[in-house]
C-alpha cells in the first residue's frame, strides 16, 4: 500500500489545487493503475479546502468510478476534512 503523507506536501492547510493535481497525477493514479491501494494521510493537516479535495480525488472517481474509493483510504482526518471529502464524493456520485 502506498501512503502519501500530505503534510510534507501541503503543510497544515491544504489549499493549493496545483499541488493536489500533482499528487493525483504523479502518486495516486500510477499506484491505482498498478492495482495498489493508496492511503492519503492527513496527519498534521488542520484544514483543507473543498477545491483542494476536489482536485485531489474527483478526476480519479470520474476516471475509475466511485468504487475506486474502496482502494483509497483517508487517514488522520479531522471532522472538517471528513465532511469535505464526503461533500466531494457525494457530488461526484450525483454527476454519474
């Protein structure tokens, strides 16, 4: 399993959509295409914007379907980040 420690890449506030896109393209998608599971570790990240989370996972859901979330794990998320992830996932499910 690939563990991506987001704090090292984004600091304590995950807001940069370009960084989210790079993480998605360079780390998450290659792992998924190899059949591997991915853990997005939010340890140390105190907050994230909805646009960051959208840039991080929405294209993956669009490309692979919502079932791909069975291979992506979200670790050390506070309640706010969990809510944002759920909003993005629900939005992507409505788009299907």
